[in-house]
C-alpha cells in the first residue's frame, strides 16, 4: 500500500511539473486544453493549479471567452522549466554574456551559468561543453556600459519620465583648446539602441529643443526624476542613431554611389560604420553610402575597400585624398613589377 501511495505521489508531482512547463510555454491555456495535454479531467487541472499556487507560482485564471489559465508575474522569480533545446541555448547565451558589453553582467552570467550547470543532465552538459570548446570569441572590441545606468535609462524609457545626466562636452574645434567641464543634460528618454559594440540613448534634449543621441559609456551621474512627459512624435530610433554615429561626430562626411544593390552593401558594412540607402537617381539599382571620419584619406581607404566600383559624390577633400592614394598605390605596384 505504501508503495502505491508513493507511485501516486510521484505521478502527481510529474503532472504538476508538466503543467508548469505548459504554462511557461504559452501565454494562455483553457482548462480543457490543459486537461487534454495532461490526460486528466478539468477538476484535476484545477487541483494541480492550486498546488502550483501553494508553491508560490502566480497562476492566474480568467473566466469567459478569451479567458483561461496563465502564469503571471509574482514578487519573486520562480524556477523555470527548460526543455533540452532551451537549456542548451540558455547556457550558450550565458557564456557569451560573460564577456558582454554591460559592466557587471559577466559576473551575474557566470553565477547563473554555475546554477544551471549543477542541475543540467550530463548529456546536455556534454552538448554545451562541445559547442563551447569548438567556439572562440574575439575580445576587446566591445565598450562596457555601467549596468546601473543601462537599467535606470531603460526604466525611464518605459515609464516616460525625465532624466538628468552628465555627459562629456562637445569636442572643441581647436585641439589645443583647454578642456571643458562635463555638461548636465535634461532629457526625455525614448529608446535604447545597441549597435553591437556600443549602447546609445535616443532622447529629446530639453535645453537644446532637439533630438540627441548619447553614448551610454560616456554618460555618468544618471538621475531619474518623477516628472512625467507627454510622448512626442520621434524619429525612428535605430535610423536616427545610425545617422548620428556614422556622420555627425566627424569632420568629413562622404557620400558615395556604390555599384551594387543596397541589400548587398548593407550585408558587408556594419550599421555603425555607414548608412546605406537605395540611390533614387540611379536606374541600375545602385546605392548611396554615407560615412564619416576625421581623416579624409582614411575615409577614402574605407570606401575603396568595399570591393565595388565607387563614385565619391562629395566632399572634394575625399576625392582629392582618393587621387593621392591612387598615385601612391600606383607607385607601389610599379615598384613591385
């Protein structure tokens, strides 16, 4: 008799865990749907939902059409049930996050990975280890961002409240000029944008009455206020940040016509390096590339490295730099012959 009770308890535990897995897999389930998945009655589903609630899982129930059971947000994060593919993907992502761009996230990722590794079945642990051993990661290319700054700004974007932050001053035109003190800015944050190497904030600058892009690794002293603001009609965050980081910070901005479709060139050029758009004046389907640099020669080199025929439309400084570069390359080729 005792063995039979143990078997019943084990079956109930397995069924409750399966119910939890189903609730984590989809947003809403009806009672009959869960009963069919578990092979039990609606009454049994209600009892199992009660067991999950006793364990601290916030299972919500809504009656009527469109209602059903769903896993809500609680005061604490309950354990998650992961299938094989989800466990492997999570472990691999945590390993990558350990060398990511958010300061402090690496340590948290390692702690989470250690917890996951302790409970992962040996067969899955071997799969993760095989993938990890076969992968190398180039370090040093990413710029770290303070995790507290990132989270504070993300919450401000979500809640629609103003932020005060300290940013470096604009670069003086004269390199010999004396350094200027950091600037306090009052902004209405809209969206965070990640380019792969850096994080940016698109916000409306209340002192300059215009949209601005802020590099988060240069932002310090963020203070989130309680002042709510009415949403403004804003530019596309990703496109605005791309234009800002590829052109605005530089002394020379080149516009070139590239003899290739825009989709092909976009696949070859990172979005933080240049803006690529179809050329409306070219019937052959070519594109226009916009990129910036402080040195026109370096800009000419970057454009020449595209591997397509290119016509520099502006400015003349870049065309002249390309001519000088062509002469030097010609002499190099002649010396080699």
